[in-house]
C-alpha cells in the first residue's frame, strides 16, 4: 500500500510533536495490516513492550477503518480522533517538561530498566554528601574561636546555613532547563568556594577574613545542598511518578542520616579536627558529585503498577533503616568504649557498604533479568483475553466515558487551529494536573501547605538549632546523645512518613496531609514537655520532635507534586521549602531574646563567670509559644486535608496512582 502524502502533511502541520507517534505507532501498522504484512515483525523491530502493543492494537482496531483507501479526509478524521484520545488519556501524560518520556542516554529506556534504579542509588550518595550543612555544630566552636565572636553572632552563622540550605528557588527554576549533571556541577562549585573559605579561616591560613565574608561563605556552602537535592529529587520523582512517597522518604531519609555519617567520620577518622572536617567537605562532596553525575539522569518513567518495584523500594527502605540503627549503635559505642584506629576504620567500612545497599537492586536486575516480554500486569489478567485500561481510577473513568461524543467538535476546533482561524487557548489546570508556578501561587491550597510547613518545620528547626542550650538548661552534661537521637528519629520520620502516607493514599484514599495533622497534634504536647525543662523527659521529647520533624519533610514533597504536578515541581517545592529559614529566623529570634533576658536575671545576683542559662525559665515561654503555633498548624492542616480529599479520591480511587491528563490543550 502506498503512503498518503496529504495525510502526512496535514498531520505534521496540525501536530508536529505527535506525527512520529502517529506514523510509527499507528499508520504504519495499519498499512501493514491492510497490505497483508507482518505487524508482529514491526512491533519486534520497534522493541515495543507487550502492554503498549496490546493497547495500540485495541485502539487501532476500534478507532481506525479496516482499510485505508477511502480517501485522505476520512483517514485524517480518524487519526485526529485517535490523537485526541491519546492526548486526553492518562496514558498520554508525561512527568517531564518536554511532554514525553525523557530518554536515558542515547535512546529511551524501557520502563523499569536498570538506569532509573542506578540513578536512585547514585542519588543516595549525593543526598548523604549534600547534607553537610547539618554539621555546623561540629566545627562551630572552632569557628567561634577563629573569628573571636560571641554566642549571638555565632547563632547568626547558623542562620546563614539554614538560609542557604533552603534557598533553592533558582535551582528549582533551572531544573527544567538544565541537565541534572549541570546542577550537580554548580552545587559542587558552591561547596568548594563556601567550605573552602571557611576552612581557610579555621585552619589559620587566612586569619584576617571578615565576619560578613564567612557568613556569605557558609550561606553559599549550605546552598550547595539545595542544588544537589533539587537535581536528584526532581529527577527521581519524575523517573518514578507512581512511587513519589517512597522516593521522597528514601532520599530525604538519607539527608537526615547525613549528620550521623559525618559525625562518625569526624570522631573516628578525623579525631575531632574541625579543620580536617572542613577540608573533607571542600573536596569530598565535589568528588561524590563527579562520580555520580553520569547516573543521575532522566529516564522513561514506568506508568503502570509493578509489584517488583514495590519490593525494590522495600529493600531500599530496609537498607536505610539498618544504616540508621548501625549509626546510632556505633555512636553510643564510641561514648562508652575507647576504640582503636583499626576498629574505627572497620566501622567506616561497614557504614560504606550499608550506603551502597541500594546498588544491589540494579545489580540484581543485571545478573537475574526478568522476562521483559511480560507486561506490568499479572499473567492472570491477560489470560482471560480482556485488557484493562491502564492508570484509570474508578472515579476518573466516568470523566472519560463521554469522550467519543465530543470528538467531532474537538476535531473541528483542531482543524480550525491548524488553518489559523482559531487561536489556541490554554485552560486553567485543575488540582492534580501540571501547574505553572504562577498558577500555583494563586491557589489557596498552595499557601495552606506553605503555612503548615512554615509552622511545623520552622518551629522544629528552632529547637534543633538550640538543642545544646536546651539540654544544658535541663541539666544534661553531654548533649551529643541528644543530637544523635534527633538525627536518627528525623531519618525515621522522613522514611516512615513516605511509607505510611503511601499506604494511606492507596488503601484509604486519604490525603498525605492527614499524617501532618497527627504530627502537629503530637508536637503540641511535645513542646509542653520541653517547657517543663526536666532532664527525665528530655530524650523522649527529642525523639518525638525528631519523628514529627522528619515526617513534615517527606509529606510536603509528595503532596506538592501530586497537587501541582511534576512539570514545575522544582520551583514549587523549593518555594515552599523557604518556610524553613523564615520560621527559623522568626522563632530563633524569639528564643534568643527570651534566653538572653533569663541570663541577665540569673547573673544579676551571682558572680559566676558561667554565662549559660539553667532551669525551665530559659525556654519555657518560647516552648509555650511554639505549642500555640502547633495548635494553629493543626487547624490549618485539617482545613487543607478536607479541601484536597477529592483530589486524592480521583488520583487513587482505583488503588494505584492515575496520571492526570495534561491541561495543554
């Protein structure tokens, strides 16, 4: 059968982005079928998965005429109708800004292949290295001595780390325009400049550096974490769009463990040398970026539920839990027993192997490959001869049932657009679809999520920044155990928040923010426990706050991607993350002011040279204010949960995530 030039020219003029799909996926197979050719040979040559072949054949058999010699006009109408179905179907949605599945390397990689899992394994190392801003407490005393500053000015340097770590709007904008490897290079450069300048000051090689330069250097150094985190998080969220909660929990969980990893290296290998630690951050983090940038790249996402993928995520979660338990155990062991250098290097080697644990997933897929000819569904579903529609939830299926009635008018509109008679307009997206950044700013749900994050994480980071002083005020002599406990519980909250919220949305179609409601209620009573100022309740309060603090991170990431889409997820996520430094600045100012007033009261009647505050009055009023803010956060999170419940019923009504249709038409 000969080709149809009029058909090809018209289709190219109307749909320049989809003509390749129409030619290779639909027109050629139908032509082969009409001319008696072997359609199966074409499918094999194109390396199409079995589910794609079955889905295409179902469409072509129901939408295209059996023979293609009835005139180009009828053929064009049929193909336009088919293209409309594709564009409005959830199967046509793509999480990548280009509008289609992004290729991995030179060509597109089949869904569920090894490169996405290699990218996730590499992202784990980037996240562990990129959490260096949490190590400020390890070198803060040496920096204070080198600069000759007081406690209040040292606290402002800690604020510089918070500001830099969460100032990620620029990488959020550029993540849609630049390759992830470029973002990693920028983050590595910021790390070299920032930590390198700080190392010069602490090591004494440049003792005359001004205070403002060190503030900017720390802000730049911490900002490297924003570049690294945006690169790996956005890439992997788009590579695994059906498992966003698990991806966010795993990656953010490893960031929470970063402080414990660096503490293990600092105490066991570097022998508590602040200058050596800063030199390690200056050179070590860029090395990790260079070694992993090839693997952190966009790949074609898997848009169908896969049981093996859940098993792989479970393995990664178990591996991270083992790493967290191991780090807590070794930290306690270092405080109980004096270990030799040989034991310290052995502990470091085991820790390195545990960080490498996610690499076992692509290694297993290489050594024991599964049958790629099988579709993502179980064989029992295909033996019946009935093919279920992919990614269609029960609630969204009714919205797509009347598409055939609208095809005639839609085709007329598209033909008019092709002739230039009608100007194509873009409708406003609905929640669950892809939003532009300025469109998201106009939604009430966006600001509710920002306010909830500002209250929950902003208050939590205030306690974290003052945890040493809180412990001393409660009568604790050594606060290192409290810091390690907070780090582990923070990790457990980030990892568990992703896993539990994933269960809630898939089993009960409850919004992930329902978990934030629970954490805000727990934080109300946790802050009241802190306000008592008792040493007996200190560790319990720290553990509860660490879990709640970690849950807020992972839930915010997944929720923002599901409400506003993945196309401009980098901008939206990093803008909401700015609630962290804003809350830290406001609540830290209050805590410092109350603390200084109490210090003046205590030392007005004593001649003790110790300027540390003791007793529950040091932070009592501050924690009462934070408890009241948690009450407000509870109310706001309840309102947000009620508002977005219909969105999750649409997305997860069928028990699995349904990619919503795009709003680009």
